[in-house]
C-alpha cells in the first residue's frame, strides 16, 4: 500500500523506466547498469549501506524496488525483469523515511 506522495512519484518514475527498458530487453541486459539481482543487492549494501525500503510490481512482471540508507541518505531505484536481471534506474541523496497518512477525503463534494 502506497503511503506517501513521494512513493507514488517513485513508482510512476520506475514504471516508466521499466516500460522503456522492457521495450529494449537485449540492450538492458548488456548495459553497464544491469547485473544479476543478488550482485546488485550485495553491492548496494556493501558500497552504500542501502537496504530495500519499498517494492512494487509493474507490467509484465517487472519488479521495482527502492533501496536507501538511513545513515547516509543515499537511495537507489532498481527494476528487475522476470529473468532476474536487475537494472539501476535512478539514484541520489537526501532520502527521507516517511509514514504519512492519506489526506481526509470530503465525501460531500
């Protein structure tokens, strides 16, 4: 369940990237930004101290994950194809862990 506007934006961005990458599966698999999932997860943990913070499933079984570090604020968005190839979609700094409530919706509109 999505809880924040940021998570919705991340999911939309990752879904768009997944659609683009799925249209070129051979190129995505040979890209320098792609590797087997276990290698990508290990590198994110060892090099950046990042662990998985969110997950979502997109079209054609593509899995989007957000990894982040509470200590450094670094973050990475990945997508993984059903074949197990994980590609880096975006990364950055200043990740914030949020748990915002949904806004109250007025049903008298």
